[in-house]
């Protein structure tokens, strides 16, 4: 590396910036504490007043559709801040009801949804279970009671007596007519008697026709009496059965009511529960046999033990899907994986004898139901990544009802009929977190979006710096150090963190509030301080942490510089060359961005005033870059083609560029190369250039100004500083400069310069050392200026062009008369 103490002096109107202008420096003396241990930890939110007010408004509005969409860059702490605000507000809200599903005895495939005061769901489930278990004991006792047995026996005896009377009457009638009635497996049959014995078929056939007709008539009469007797006995059986059923109902109702009375009184505040318990009572009475009879298991079949089916008491269970037993306030649910089932709930299935079956006890709640009566926080990108979630979420919020459905049935993947649980009324405030571009896309393409999410809270990524904000940063650092058990920071360390926050957004007046990234720097600086056995973290450790992070990430950057050092990428840093200028580009390698110089060349030739940008011709440039090329073409026409046409064309290219380019930050650089080619005045290659240009020649601000300056400085440092090198930037970018401190010191020593320019005229003067020139009233530029040289060349070329045309006509024998022909 070669350092030259002398520099060539060029008297220019535009002066380079002093070292103090290259970055904002925070003086540690503004802090009146020894370390952040003496500073009260941050308890509020820094720099997000607008977003916080929007969130508070959205949470406070009770109207329909006032859900919130929170936008902002990652690392601004929006998720943490929003969750904290939600929890603070939730404390002031009463806890929501519990929700449970019970069997619907009239429509078994449509379970009822019941609400019950907060924390009472599990208690009701336990009470219901105890009630059924008690009936399993009480009902068998009731049906083994003497009172029941006596009434049952009395009813059955009465039936037997009446049945016997009917049978004796029938038997006597048949005997009088010499007919016997026999019971068979297929019913009763009548057989005539002869000599007190049954007549055989042969004997019947041997009778005369008259005797057979008479006997057949008697048998028909007996048969009529038999049918009447059967009907009478059947009627007696039915009446007896009804008496037994009424007896069973009376006994069952007494036993059930004795256990249910206290149960009903306990939950008398809920009409829905009273209705449900009434339906339970009716079903138990109607199916009392399930509680009384016990069936034994079957034996072995082919060596397999097959159990006899037992009565199912599942229908009397209670499925508590949302319990707030331990809650003291409204719920705040953060859903990190918003799949369809995680968000809306599911209906599970279980295998039984090779088939999938389900019932209401397998209904499971999702995060929306758990957040009912409170707040749900979810990331929009995750929502959009899962099928059917976004549309279902909007529909659910619009209808304010949650329908737990089997998604596979909805999509037609399962042909069996499943459950259709009763919808649950929904009262929940949903807060979505996402990027601004997603918000704008939904707002533009989704008609129902703004009706469902009426409030936007936009988190800023920076805040204005003043004495108060300095102490807010110190308070934030104090909080992180205490929460993560880090070493505390001294004033110089706090100042270094604030400067780093400014540099991360390239602004001398504002600082980043993407605290997620700043916390990483705090941790890394703490690591270095602990390894050095320091008691506090100072600016030295902060700067070391930043340097180490850059070193870990800048391998690609070093490879670029190495190629320049070895002249694989051609770059001149000292000569003066016509039609060539060093531009500056920013590359991104992961989370590391860096600047690299790029050689831009321009050539001029006879033509119609067209500017050919080679990258655009071969489709290696984006629309923004192409716009910049058209803009500089417009500037050339506006400046030089007012009175005379431009009969020269030009081509521009980024030499040794093999990747796609976009952006207009090189438009001024390309214009300088063109002006040099048109004027034949050489450009100082020691100066690199960045900046966009408008049609009037104003140089406009660009992004990545610090990376571009540092990228060119590092190349110059590697090749050897001469004292003539520097970077020319838009004057409007001065406020964005937060260059490295080592560059400040080199600028202070006079070995590197940074020129701010407002116009193309100022810039071309810096690059060529020749004034651009201002047009006079006669339309000409002053002699000895860049623009006069261009004007002269255009006029001369126009004359040469006319002369060439005239000579050509003479050679071809074209006269004025036949010129049109």
C-alpha cells in the first residue's frame, strides 16, 4: 500500500466535504451516568407513537370489522409490542365463557354447543360424569326394590289370569265341538277329534262329503274363535307392556329426579343447560335398560375372544372444548402455526373394527375458539401459506360464528356423513402481522379485506434523534442487559450503539428502531467484553463486534476486490480517459451489502442522436435503469438540440458486467461518460461517481451511499492512495452519510475526498477540471467550457454531414429537380 502526502490542487467551484460531515458522532459526554446499570429500564415503546395509537384505536373500537393489520419491517419489535399491548388491555376485560359440546338427542349428527361461565366447564363435566355414575348404581337398586317387584309381579299375574280365562274359554268351545287346538312352531292348528282322539288324515278323507263339509264348517268356527282369542291376548299383552313401561318410567323418573334435582338447581342460571338436562332425563328414562341390564361376553369363536357389545354412555358425556378455568382475564392467543385445524378446530376420528368413526367427544378447539372473548395474534404470511385458511378466516369474522368442520368432508375426500356441530358465536379481535407489500396486495385484490380489517398499524423502522431519544436508547440497552444478564454499557458503548443504529439506516438525523438487529450487536459486544474480562462494554467492544460481523460476511466482497487488485477486473484509478468513468454499484450477499466500482464507457459515432445502452439491448437491465437511460437522452436533447439536430449516436455499457442490472443510480455516471465522449475531454479516473439525474440535469439522491463510498475507498486503499482519489455523490445524500471512522481520518488527512454535487454541470467540472458552461443569449456556450466543446463538435459534424450529402449527390448525378424523385 502506497500513501502519498501530496495531492494535486484543482480549483473547483464544488468543494469536497470536511471529515466532520461524513457521519454524525454522538458525544458520550451527553450521558450523565457511569453505566446503563444506573439507567431505569425501558418500560414503554420507543418511536412508535403512530402505530401504538392505531392499535389502541382498533382494540378499543367495538364495531364489526375493526380487526387490525400490523405492518412493518422485521426487527422493529412489532410482535412483542403488540402482544404486550394486548395483554395489558386483556387484564381490564372480564374472562370469557367456557364452551362445551354435548349430544343432540334429536339430531345426533349435530352436537349442541353450550356456553357456561368462565371456569365452570370442567366442573359441569365432572358433575355430569358423577351423575351418570350414580345412576349406574341407583337405577339397578330401584328396579330390585320390593315395591317394584310387587307391582311388576302383580301386573304379570293379572295378565296371566286374564290370558288363562281367554284360553280356557277357547279350549271349552273347541272341546264342545270336538276339536283340539295344538301349538306348533309356526302357530296354532285345529284338529278334529273322533272317539276322543285326533282324527287322522286318512280318516278325514274317508268321511262322506256331507260329513266333511260339516266338519270343515265347525273347524272354521273354531278358527274364528281362535283368531279372536289371539287378538284378545295380544291386546292384553300390549296393555300389560304399557303398564310395565309406565311402572319402569315411574321408578326411573323417581330415581333420576332424586339425583338430578340438585344438579338442575346448581345450573339454574343457564336456560340452555336446563334444556339439555331435560333432554338427558328423557333419554335415560327411555333407555333405562342400559343402566339396569348387564350382558355377558360371548365365548370364543375360532379361538378369538369377541366381547358382547355393552351399552354406550358416551352420549351423556360433556366435551369441554374451551376452558378458562385458570384464566383471570380475557385470553391472548399467539398462533405460530395457523393451519386450518390449528386455527378453526378439528373433528378427530378413531379406528373401530376397521372403520373410522367419530362422535362429539372428538371435537377439538382451535386457536380462534380459545381466543373467543379475547384476542388472537397471527402472522399473515403463515395464514396465506396454508390452504383454505384465509377465506375461512374472513368468512368466520364476517359472520361472527365459528363453524368447526371436517375439512376432508368439505373437500369431498371422505364420502361418509360426519358431524355438523352447532356454530359457536364468536367475539374475538384478530391482529395480523405482516409486510406492507402483502397489506397493499390484499387491499387491491381482495374486495372483502378492508371490510374485515379496517385498522392498519404501521410500524416505523427509524426515529428522529435528540437528547431525549439518546436516553431512550440507553434505557433500552439497560433493559436488555438486565433481561439477558449482559454486562452493562458505559456512555461510549451507548454512543457507539446509537451511531450503529444510524449507520444501519444511513441517516445522520434518524436512527434505526429495528431493535431485533440491535440486540444482536449488544450480545456480540458483550461476548467480546466478557472474553476480555471487562466489567463494562465500551465503544471498543461495540466497534469490534461490528467489525467481526462484517469479517464473517464479506468473503464475496473480498473476492471482488481481489480480482480488481490482480487486474482481472480492469479498473484505472489514476489516468484521465475520454468516455470512461468509474461508477459504483451495490451488491447484496445474504445480509451483507457492499459497494464495488464498475467501469462505464461511452462511444460516439455518426447517427440520428440515439443512445444505445448495450445492457438494455441484450435484456440485461431492468425498467428503472432503462428509464434512467431515456432520462439522460432527454437531457442531452434539451441541452444541445434546441437549434441544431444531434446527428451523432452513442453507445454506453458497463464493462465486464455479466449480471442483471437495475436502478437509476448510474444514470448521471453514464451521462458523464457521454459528455466526455462528445467533448473529447478526459475524465479523472481517480474519482468514482454515483447519482441519478432528471431531465433538467439535477443530480438526485440514491441508496447505498455509504457502501459505495467505502467500496471505492477500500479498492483505492488496496491499490494505494494517491491523494487525488475520491467519490462524487449527490448533495442530497450528505445527510445519509455514516461512513466508517477510518475513512473519516483519511479524509481529514487529505488523502481521500468526497464531493457533493447538485447538478450535472457541477459534476462534469469536478471530473474534467473544466467548467460545464452556461448558455448565452445567442444560444452558444462560453469558449473553454465542456458544453462549448460539445456544441462545436455537433455543429462541425452537422457541417461535415451536409457537405458529405452534397458531394454524394454530385457523384450520383442527383439534381435539385429530381431530388424528390
